C-alpha cells in the first residue's frame, strides 16, 4: 500500500491498543513536518538561505500518486508572500483536522478502524486500532532494519529522522543501546540516500520539528 510519511508516522506512533504515543502538540507538529519532508523528497520544495521555497517547475513525483494534504500544503507555500523558515511552516501547517483527515483516510482504505473511547468515562477520544496490521508492521520493519549496517533508501531514512524528532526512537528501537541508536541516526542523517539538496531540506525540517515540539511542550506546561 502506498502511504505518505505522515500516515506512516501516525501508524507507528500508536501502541497496540490504538492509543497515540505522542502528545497532541508533537502529533500535529510531527505530521506537519512529515508533510514538508514528503514535499522535499518529491522535489517540490527546497531550502534556500535557511528558508523553505517551492520549486515552481516541479510537479509531483510521477511514480507516486498525488495526495490532497500535500497538494494543499505546497499550494500554501507557493502562495505565501515571502519565503519562511522551516519552523514557521511546521507551526503554520500543524492542525488536528489534518491529523484526523489522515487517520480517517487510513480507515477508509481499511488500514485502521475507529473505536469510540472516553477518557475518565467523560471525554470522547477515538482510538484508531489496526484493521489491517500489515502497513504499520511494514513501516516498523523498515525502521528497525535501518538501525543495522548498510544503505537505507530515502523514505526510510526520512521516517527515521521524523520518529527521532518526535521522541519515538527509544520506544521504537528498544533493543538498540542508546549510544548506538544515536550514532546510527546521526550517520543516516549524513548518508548518501538522496541528493544533497534533498538531504539539506529534510535535516532543516527535522530540526524545525524538534524545536517546534520542544517550544510547544514548554508553552503548554507553563
């Protein structure tokens, strides 16, 4: 099944009961970062002088289907009056509605099923449980495989960057010692899995997600 990075992030960011492993700020900003990284991998945006810019000559990767959330976001980037920094776009693009649309889309394709649930018996918070566990299992398999030696393809390297930015790496790689995990993630960030311009854009967005998540968490806790 052809999934975008944001969908894969939502799939691997759940426990076996369908509960999100991410707080609301990390979930929305992580998905925003995933959409931006997807656009970078497709060559639709890049980084120039530390700011995200749209490539007006680029279309969607012919080998990958268009996606409405990607189309909406790249249209917003193109319509913006001036180039903005990656963190600005991570915060601007975050939305619970986007996350819900992505989860609903996965349910419509038979990947997830929505189950009603109430926190403290009062507040309705849906859980998204596996209907077809294969896509989530495949994403996790690729992530775990990336912790070993050897080359990693671009989408998996980008997904590793995303889960690390969202603070999920320890949870998803429990059998990898912390020092080895950090070293491997750093190695992947500098690897030759994509053109230099694409890697630069992915690293810029990854860093922006880390900062945006940290700032958001601090603000919500103050």
